[in-house]
C-alpha cells in the first residue's frame, strides 16, 4: 500500500505564530499527540508534539549549567534551549527537522522512517505542501487489511521456485545444511540448524509466500563433525 492510501486527511494543523497554550489546548481537545505546522500556503515547516511540550517543561526545571560546563558547549545549543523554554509560539517549540514522504511512498518505506527516526507520524507532501499524515495507527490498519487478504492459489512447483529464489537471497540460509519440500501447499523445512533465530526467519519467509498453506519445521542441531568441517 502507498502513503496516499494510508494517510489521514482533514488534519489539525497550526501556523508557526500560534500561541503554545492554544496549540496545546487544541491537541488535548482533539486527542492528538502531534500536529504539523504549516505556512499560510500549506508548506510544511515543522511539527509540534507532546514530546516537544514535555521537553520544554523538563528543560525549564533542569539546573542551569555551571560556567565551567558552558565552556564545552556551543553557544547555539544554549540559545536553542533558551528559545524552547521561554518562547510563546509554536515555532519556538516545534521540531523543524521533519522526515516526510511523497504520496507514492510505500508502507514499508514509511515504517522504516518511523523505526529509524523514532517518530510516531510521517507527513505526506505534494510539492512541499502538506496533503496528509501517516501515523502508526494507519500502518497497523494497513497490516490488518493485508493479512486479511484473499489467499492466492499456486501450484507446488510455483511455490518451490519462489521459495528457492527467496532463500538464495538470504545470507543466513545454508544450502548445504538446510532443505525444503513442498506438497499440497505445505512447506516442510528440514535439515541442520542450531540457531532459533534462523529457524524463525525461515518459517516467516516461507509463510509470507503466496500460495503457502502451512509451514512445518523439522531441524536438528548440527553434529560436531559438520561444524568442524565448515
């Protein structure tokens, strides 16, 4: 699924010069934990989240750094902290480095951004203008839809070819010790494998192939003479 299919529209948005108290009240009333910040022309300039507001409160309670410690910190860091604590508008507390995607981004790409950046929502832009936002809840709904799809019928030969191709692409698959059979849509993985993580990965890979009805695993721990020969 693409971002255009996942994103929510009709969003709560703020202008940069809006007061922080009003913004926090609007977020509480709408029950949202974050909202995009846009200019009058719709261009995205930042995002304000509960985390930004909590950071503001936490920083205001932190003890002021001593003179000696300040020698090892850039003046810009102190200036940014001061603006965040004492500013009264959204633009003073918002996060400006926002990871965004276009409408054709895939669900996997959006999920990767969320995971690597540690964010809960990703704005969707069209020529820099905000058109929607994909949240973690949106991704979960997509997962439910995909998992509930109609099963695809494939022959054993087709499954066998697809599985062979997929396994060859995995660096953790050992063709000399691990084998598989396919019969009536049931995949049987067997051979020697001493890693529970690799066993689980093999099962997940096979289960994800269209046409597979069930996956059975029958692995044994590799005997010492096989380990010594590798």
